[in-house]
């Protein structure tokens, strides 16, 4: 039951992190102290790392959402360079996720928001200037924040089936 409760609680919190322990208990069919204790344990064990919101980025003045894919030159990659990349990434507050990975012939991805295309283009040019010597390729997929959305980005769609 413990693992099942953890999974169900994670799903409910993804759907609505503002839900009270009382409301969660009712939905999950357990007592409120059980939910409070379970949530506290999950936070302490870092199973839950943070609570956040999903704002309407367009209404906040962000026109562009970009996925930037990079292929780093494996000959120059080292723990030192990765450390520098992490420090560099922290300087760009418009970028909210960056990771190494593999796919599409690329080895990394950056997710970022921009006020407009000019801001995006300037940040991309700066990135190329600062890191071009380490990259074999860079490609982007750029979206206008309120156009073309088929399914909004939200964890509220997460199903119990995935856990």
C-alpha cells in the first residue's frame, strides 16, 4: 500500500500541488494525517523537490518557447568542460532546463523562453560565440507561445498508469 499511496499522491500533486492534505486524503481514501505524514516523508527524502505553478507565458510577455539541440564535440568534452557548461547555464534565467542526452544526432537540449524572436536570436548568437568551439552542431525548434498548441504543457495530464 505504501508504494501505491506514494504513486497516487504524486499524481494528485502533479495535477494540483495546491490541494490540501484534507482534500487529497478524501480523494485517495485515506486519513489526512496519513497524507500529511506521507507528503512530509516524500519532501524529506527529496521525492518531491519543489512545488510550482504553470503560468500563461504569453500573458507574462514571453512570445517564444525554444528547444535548442546541440551536438557537443566528444573530443573536447571533459568533466571540467561540463562543469563550465553548468555554470554558464545558471547565468541564463530565460533557460529553465538543460540536459545531456541522445537523439536526432544531438547530445544535449536547452529549453528556454524569450520575450520575442530578437531576444531568442541574441541569446542564440551569444551561446554560439561562447560555446561554438565545443559544438559540432546546433539546431532549434521555435514555437510561438499561444499558437499551434495541440496539448498544453502541464503535468496535470499525468496518469496513474505511468507510475
